[in-house]
C-alpha cells in the first residue's frame, strides 16, 4: 500500500478543447496526454483517485436527446440519466487509455470506474436560482414553448446572438455515495475513476428514499468532498494555466505560487479570481484544506512533475 493518497481532478481541457469538434479521436488524444503526466505520482508512491468534468460531453448527449425527440419522437432521458451516461462513457475512455499507459511503463495497477451518486440538499438555495447553462441553443419562441411544456428555465446566452439556453441549479455537494468502497479500492492500490461531472445529484425524501433531481454539481467541489471523505493527503486540480494568478488578465496580474489558507480566502472573498473559472477551483481547494487536507495544488497537467510549477495552498504558509 502506498503511503499517500491523492485525488486528481481533471479539468475540461484534459479531454476536449473549445476549438475542436469533439471527436472521440480528439478526446482520446488529450486524455492520453493528460494521463501520461499522472505516472509521476504513481512512481512517487501515491495511490490515485481520478475525477473528471463532463460539460461538453453531457451537453452533446442532451442535444442528441432533443434531436431524437423532435425528429423521431424518441422519448428523451432525464438529466440524471444523461449525467450517468457521460460518467460511464468518459470513465471507460479514461480507464482503457490509462491501462495502456500503465502497460507501457511496466506498472501493474488495476483501473476501475465507479459511476456514482452525490447527495445534495433538496432545499439548497441554488434550486431557487438556476445558473448552470446546459444543452443546445433555442430561439425565444422555442424557449417559451419548452418552458410551458416542461417547466424548464431559460436564460439568454452570454453570446446573445446564439439564442436561449436551459439553466439548471448547481447545488453544493454534501456526501459521496460508496465512499468507503472507493477509499478501500484506492488504498489497495487500484486507480479509481469516479465523481465524473461532479456526480449524479440525488437527495433523500421524507421517507428516506433516494430521489433524482435536475441539477449539475461543480466537479471540483464534489472532488474536494470526495478527497476529504477518503482521507486524501493531497488534492490536485488540473486546469489550463500553470499557476493561480491574482487579477488575471489585468495590468495588476500577479502569479501566486505559495499560498496559505487565510490569504487565499481573503483573495477569494475580494473577488480576485475569475467567478466562472478560477474561483470555484479556489473554493474547492480551500474546502479540502479547511477539512484537514495537507496540500492542494492547482496547475497544468504537463507541469505536474516540475515541482517549480503549480500554485500550492496549505493551511500554513510555506508548508
């Protein structure tokens, strides 16, 4: 058994780029490039749990849903099933590619995908203010009709010329299902892939039965809950920049390489980080540290082995 356990959250760019069509060949290429960088952690003696995003993929599943209903009358699947579909498909792709990379490096490890649920609170304030855009673009007339027929909520796209998109809540993750099993598998040396897309959001009703709910969970926040729950030593968030930057893109931009909890929280509350990009990652890293994690690192996958790269957040400066 390895001495340390790390949870590694793969960002969206680890699988797919914004300027690409999203073919399986493109996704496999990027996945292989990203996973190759994780070999460093395995050789350094870490057990691994890998999480991943699913934004573009589940969006495509939803669009196929819509097209199938409109053209062929195929009954569309609900959002929770679409998230589960994406977890299974992406998990399989990561698992197969990771196995091939391990073989090339002469490393014997099992790799297993756990399609899983994440508990949320049914009364989470997020359900009163849906914000997460999903699926295809619609005209205003189409959006109004779907609101009438299905009760969906729509917002005008950030690029208003594209039309309207459905929005759903993004509640705070409370607990990961099968946590003990995930921990056991990882601590036995198996590489576990789980919490894809933040997990499938569910809640307990008044009869203590598990119910589904239309929502999406932030992948990094769910990964932080997972990392704390399994007792991970370190939490890595892989993104498309090598460091956290204060005032990113502004003349006052500043690289932040070593951070402690208090200073990072102060920056976050002051709005220093991009609200839709870096801020959720910072919040996830802080949640992990606050709950006893040793260290959280935010960096590019390609820089993982280079210890001079990556912003490191600890409870005490310089640890």
